[in-house]
């Protein structure tokens, strides 16, 4: 009898030891984060993913998708977390998924309201004495000044018009920009150019900048380009909600972009500790620009940029977490 009891005790101990040795990544289940195609959200996914894995015991999975299918997946529950919902670019979806049907929870900003718009290199307007560049368009201030300078941006494939580098096809803002071109009556002097990827868009801007040449492109912050290059956003009419939305002409400035964290409501109900963590998750534009500039300068991956952020902003992310969770994350970070 005692022998049998001893065997049962041994088995129980073995089971407990076995459970203790199960990787923490499986203890909390999995969390699917949507990997949109821009660098900042991919970096934030890895920052949040590292914390979820090492602090809370989740297995983070990163699912690639462009804006609309990714947000649809978040609404339907195929995706658990979106670290960047650019609310005003997807207002119709947001009103349906968050405000009306309550299928997605808004957990607050991942960074403060972000600017976006149409940019040119500042040397086009002010020149650059150090580089020997004279002002090319000294009176270029707003989108309405572009027709008089269209030849500076001459499209090599359609030389009778200037080239406007749009956002990536598949991004909601891409179609907004098409409507802006019409609203500002620029279609006679400018042609829309669709870069195939964010890398292609960045390359076009940086290549022109390094040569001291003109370039007109849509862009946004935070991004490393804005941290490293001197760019000027062209003025537009002030944001007008009556001109913004489905069926409208979008003939005004972008609203200050609300970039918030979204979580599928069913996932949130089952994982309240994740919700509490993400409610406290917030960064600054400067921190983002710096981390993304590091990523570019060092040719680092988004995973490496996330580790860089975690190492350089410990006081920031520790404020998001309970002490015991922060300790686990710091211990895991020490091994990197």
C-alpha cells in the first residue's frame, strides 16, 4: 500500500515538474496580432508580443494583412489585437465595429494624434546652402500652389504631368488621396503614381532627397523618414467633418490621426489581463521616430527594433505592467 502511495506521489511530482517546465508561451494561450504593412505597427506588435510572451505566458502570432481585411478579421475574431487602428482613415468601419456592434474595443492611443499629408523636401522651398541647393519653389506653401510647379515633379512616363506618390494600394488612405487630387483640381497637372510597397515609397522619397531633386508624396508620422529627413507638409483647407466620409470629396486636411489599439471584444472578455496591459500601452512620436530611425540606420528587423525599444525605454514599458510581470519581461530581455 505504501509502495503504491509512494508511486502515486512520485507520479504527481513528475506531473507538477512537467507542468512547470512547459514553456511560458503556452500558458496563456495564443494572441493573434495583425501585421499591417507599415513598420511602426510591426514594431509595436513585437514589443507587445515580447511582453505577452515573457510576461503573461501567451504565444504571439503575427498575421499579415492590409488595412481593410485586417480590420475585418479583427471584427470577426480571426485576429485578436490591432496595435494601430488609424480611426479617421477607416471611420465607416470604426463606427460599425466599435461604436455600433461593439465587436471591437478601443483601448486608447498607441501614440499621440499623428500628422499625415502631402510632403515635399524643405530644400525645394528654402534651399540648402550646405548642399548647394537653391530654392526651386519658394512660393510653394499649399496644395493649391502645385499646378504652377508641376514641371518640377515631371512624371517620366507621362511627361505632360507631375507625379504624385500615393500611399500603397489597399490602404484606405490611398483612395482618400485619389479623391483629394480631384477635389483640389489637380488631375489636369498631376498623375497618381502607386508604389508597390512601403519600401518602394520610402525609396522614391529618399532617392530624390539624396540627389537634391523634387518629390511630392503622401506620408505620415511616426516614421524614420520624418526623423532623418527635413520634409515640409503642404497646407490644405482646415479639416471639415462635412467634407470627410463616405460619399464626400475629402477636400480638406486630414484630421489629426487618432491611432488607437483595438482588441476583439470576445478575446478581451476572456483575457482581462491583456486588456489592462494594452490600456496602459502608450508611446510618444519622438520615441517612435527614434526607434524607426534606428531600424533604418542599422538595417535592423522589426524584432530587433522592438528589443532596442525595450532596452532603451525601460521606464516607459515598466509603467504599463504589474511589478511581477515587469520582472519577468526584464529577465527575458537580459537574455537577448
